[in-house]
C-alpha cells in the first residue's frame, strides 16, 4: 500500500493555532467576574477618565469603557506610554 504525502504549510498551521492577543478590554472583562461595589461601577461610568501618553493627554472626559477603546485605537498607531487616569491627574500631565 502506497501513501501519498500531502505538504502542509507549517507557517499557516502555526498562525491558525496562535492564541489571540489579550486586549485591555478582555482583561477588564475577565476581572469583571469579581463583584465590584456599586460606587466603583458608578465611577467607571462617569465621564472623568483620560488617556495619557508619555508626552501629552490624548483624550479626556471619557467613561472608562470609552477610555479603553481610545487606548486600543492609539496602540494600533504604535503610540507608547499609554495609561488611563482621572481627568484631574491628566491636567497635571498637560501642565
């Protein structure tokens, strides 16, 4: 009995088995399984968050969820030093 050998592209196979990168949003949603106090949840939904870089305040007056999305957008632009802080702290960075 003869066997036919079918070539498999190793690179494509490795790409298919690659785990997706964890985004900030996925990390937050994984942590959401922990019971958070209502006061903290209210704070996260307030428009009081900013995204800052090493050099400037990139966006401000956001909810925490909006800040996460803004940070992910900036990461795709290869902007480094990204962090989510309160608007009050971001004013100190800007000055």
